[in-house]
C-alpha cells in the first residue's frame, strides 16, 4: 500500500494525521459551509451587516419554507424529475441494446460504430446547438420537456454505450455460446442471459445519468424557456432574480436544487463510484 | 462465428426448415439491436456536427428555412472571426488559460488521494465528503463561489480581512475574474481526479511496492518510478475528462459573470451562445463558425484520445 500506512508510523504522526483530516475537510468544503450558514440566517443579519458573526436567530424553517411555498421552485424541481427519470430509462435501455450488439457480436464495422459513439460523446455542445435547436423547433418540441428528454437520451447513449459494451465484454462468453447451442433465440439470450448479469452496470449508469441530467444547464437554456418546462438548474436563475440580494433565500434555494443528486450519491455511492471510475483500473 | 457446429453429436430431432430470419439470425441481430441507438445518436449528434459546418457558411437569423431566409456568404464568417474580432481573441486566449490551469486538477487530485489513502476510522466518510463537490451541478458551484467571492458579504474577504488584506472583488476585476472562475471549476474537477486516483491506488500491486521498499525506494522516488506507472490508466482518464471539462466550460461563466466584466471572462463556448442567441437578434451563421473553431480545437484532443483507445482495443483483440 502506498503511501505507507499511518499505523506503521510514530504515535505523534498518527495524531497529527487524525487531527489534520477534519481541518483539511473544513477548508475543502469552506465555500459550501458558508452557503449553508447563509441559508439559516434571518434577513435582519444581512441588513445589519452581520455576515459572519453568530446568526441572531436560527431561521432554517422560515427560509426553506419560503423556497417551497413562496416561489416556483417546486415546479422547477418537479420538471427536473420529469426530465431526468425518462432520460435515465431511455438512455439505459438504448445503450443496453447497443452495448449488447457491440460487445457480443463480431461483424464488419463493429469497432467503427463503437468509436463513433465515443467520439460523439466528446464533442463540444456548441457544435450541436444550432441544428438541435432548429430541429426541436421544427418538430414543435421547443420549450417542452419531451424535446429536452429526446436530446438527452440521444446524447447520453454515447457514454452509456461505451460503458455497457465494455461491461458486456468482461462477461464470460461461454455462457452465451452455451445458450446458443441450446438453440435459444438471440433476443432471448439478451433478455434472459445477459441482462440479469448486467444489473451492476445498469445501476451504476442510472445513478450517473441521473446526476448528469439533473445538473445539465446548457441544454435547459437552449431548448426551454419558462417554468412550464425548465428544470431546476435553469429555474434557479429566475428564483434568484425573484429574491435578488436576499442571500439567505438564494442560498436555501440552491441547496434545495442541489439536494436530489447529493442524496442519490450518498445512497448509492458504491454504484456511483464504480461507474465514474470505469477504466481507471486495468 | 456464423456457422458454429456443436461439438457434441446432435441428438435433437431433425430441425424443421427454418425461415430466412432464423437462418441469418446471428448476422442480423446486432443490427436490430443497434438500430434505435444509432438512429437517435445520428439524428441528434452526428448529423448536427456536419450541419453546423454547413450553417457556418451562411448568414442566418435562425427563423424559417435556412435556404429561404438565409444568405450564403461562403467563408465570410471565418474571415470576420479570424480577421481581428476582439471578442473572439479574448475568448480564444481564455480557452487556453482554462486548458492549462484546469490540468492542475490532476496533480491536486493525486495529492488529495495520497493524503486520504489510509485506513483510519471514518476515512470512508472523509473520502465521500471530499468527493462531494463533484455531485453538485456547475450552476450551484458557480453560485456558491460567487457568494464566496463577494466583496462585502463573502467569506473569502472576511478571512482575508483577518490577515489585514481583503476588499478583493475578484469577479468584478477584469484581470482576476477568469482565474476566479477557473478556481471554482477546479473544485469539482479535483474531486473527480481524486476519486479516479483513489480507485487506482486501491489496485496498485502490493508486492511491487514491497519489493521496491526492500530495494530502498521511498517517498518521491517510489511515487515516480513505482506508483505512477501503475496509475497510468487513471491518469489517462483524468486527462480526458479534465480537457473535455475545460473546453466545455459554460455554466460557470454564465452563472458567475455572464461573460463580464467588460467581456473579459468569455470563452468560445460562451461567445458562441451569445452570438447565436443574442438579444440583438440571432446570428446562427456566425455562432456556428465559432462552434466550428471550438470543435476543431477539441478535435486535436479527441483524435489523440481515440487513437490511444483504438490502440488499446487492437491490443486487447489478441
């Protein structure tokens, strides 16, 4: 193990390390802690210039209930849910199929198609912006959740295919051959042999895509406009202009907007990290 | 692969004559499975790349059909762009700053990973909390940092004030604003690199480390000659995601400064958006030309990434 396990060092070194950990963590998360402290302060603290002293009262509940009951925030949050979940389902379904095709079969053009998915995954969004916006307007899906979902599914299929294909490659191939010898139809092999083995990949991808899509901002501003379809990342700007300079409310608002992916991450950490670090180890 | 004959004698009853599909099943199935994914990807990703190249040769406000309301101008958009557009120059050099400084996330991530790669109580929680900024959306990171930087209310100046400095208005200063935004971007990016390296460190071969230790390798030399070579896959991914992240920077700029002060924080991706959907009328052609330049800049890296991955695929194919 590298670096040398701290247990093998002197007691003094161990004590230093253990006391350094929380200090480092607080420094690392300082900007975030500042926002959390802001979000529980009362308005009066800001008018009196008491930014960093003790809060004059603990206003967690009033501030957050403003966010939930006195703004469009719940609508934006709900929009985000309605955009994110179908995208996750769609991208994972499509890429399970493409990944199966590219991972199991040998045919001409296999590697080429695979690399097309990888390459597309790297391009800057701006090169897609004008045509995608145009297409979305033309089919009457501008400023709708559907328009956003369709694009997200298509784009995420690139990354998901890379992931799924590599995962399927690592599965024991004899299993598939055995099924074939038994005369099982190919689509049944996918459904009953490969898919059950892919559960960890499906979970990892779902968590990752959820976070990516929830956090998307660029496409939300390009393809949607108002509170009818905009997700919370775009809605937060409207929220902030509603409460201009009310830092306690803006802070509370952005914490609420950030919460769902954070919860998902802490609940499904193992899958999340497994997905993110795919390929980091050979 | 297409005609695998069973290794064991076939004891099944004679097969009924099979249909065309059944006979060609193995050749057809992959294409059927690929169809929806490839179709979606082509319509929304592959074709638009070429369309953007095409649109960049036009002057077009994005309303109606390109060929009716647009005007073909050939390379005029590029001539204007490269022939002394101040905003373009600023954006381009800012992109280079982003690229170079963003790479700091890699050594920083490695440093934190080395710091956290211990087994003491609670270390798992520490690791997840260090990683946690990556889960936040860039919009929230942008807001968090713009409040952190506020000249009066911000914590940064409050801390600097304790040391007698302070009064720094980072996002209001054209010379500092870009660096302020890059610092905000480095926060989640470093977390990402850290988790890549933590995973990599986990898989480092303990026998090699022990052998090197017996040979007297320690500290830096150990890291450089024994550990880093084993972390190569992690470094490669960290490099890919950091470069892509640097060139995709849009959200942070849009949220933190909206390109200002005096346009000093624009990057190509932001400038393109501004031109194409500007409040003074949509200039889709000019915007597309900017996007093409950004794409070509990125293509240098994409080609390198794909080439590395391609080599590996070939090697893995036995």
